[in-house]
C-alpha cells in the first residue's frame, strides 16, 4: 500500500465518525442558508500569475512544518499579500488540519477558499460547502473515472469549483475526460512522496489552452516560481514555503512578482 492509499484509508475512518455525528440532511440544511460561493476562475484567468496560498501545519513528507494556532490570522496575511485563493488542509492524521480551520479562514477573508483533503464521497463535498469552501480538491489517483465525473458533477451542483489534481500524463487525460476546467499538476508523487519540480513542465503541454493550469508542490523559492510560470502555469499552489516564512504577506507578494 502506497502513502496515498494509507491516507485515504484513514480519511474513510474519520469520515465515518463524522457522518455518525452529523447527517447529510443536516449539512444540506446548513448549505441552504448560505450565500453563493465565490468564483475563483476570473482571478485565475487574469493576466499574470495567481497564487493559492495554503494553511498547512504538517505533511507526510516533512512532518511538522509550522505551529498555526490561529489559521484566520495567517489567512488574512495571505490575502493582504495578494493571494487569489486560500487552501486549507482539513485532513487530520497526516496534515493536522480540521474543518474548523476552514470555518475560521472563511470568516477572516473575502477571497475564495479551497478545501484541500482526500475527497472520495459526496458527503465530503457537502461538508466543504457547509464549512464555507468555494473550491474542493479532487485527486485523480484516488478516484475511478466514474467517481471523478460524479464528484465533479456534485461540485457543480453545490457551486464549488473543482480543482482536479494529476501527476501523470494518464491522470491529466482522465481529468480532462471528466470535464475539468481547473487542472493541477502535482510535482509530488503521492504514493512515494518524491518531488520533481519539472513534472509540471513535462505535462503542461497536454492541457488545452482553455483549461486553467495550476502548478503544485515543490515551489519553495522565487526561482521555482519563475520556472513553472515560464512553463505555462496560470496559478501556483504554495504551502510549505509560506507557512515557514517569517513574513507570509511579503512572501506572497514576492512570489506573485516572480511569476510576472
């Protein structure tokens, strides 16, 4: 069993516990009272490089990254620096996140918020929407073609923008076949956790011009930003480099400038 498989197995256990505490009908009632979601795509399609910044305490590959007692404060710094969206890790076992983090971030910023987790069921998308998310991550490697297409449909029903993540040429093809218009290329292999910053360069040419392209993982410096921007990234997703930086607001600004 690879790392991704192990994480998803744990996610399913935690998911069953949450479902036992809160029914889908209760989530639907919460969602019914919410305002419309924020659309990130205009900012992602605008001229220049957009950035999705991340609230991320730890990772399977690096362990503890940063103590983040107040996700809302960090998110506000990201937004002030020019972030087009903010990603919140909500997986508990490997990343130290919760849906409460997402709720706190949503209350603190006006930019779109992404639930980053290992989503395998409709229930998790309803959770994301109820917590205030505007986007949800869907990982091709953890889903069948039928599951991916179905979950993208649920995203559309809920007003969520699906960020569909791929790591290989076949996964890019599957993402496009499912109808994704926001495709992330993860430079990290989720089964081995190895990172190759040039994976984005190798795969970006497979993605049509009308699809927004996101470079994910391994972007640690402004030089890395320049590499993926030159290769064709419309958006970058950055977590580790920002949560470890002494001035996240300035770091976001510097990363955006490096891609222009």
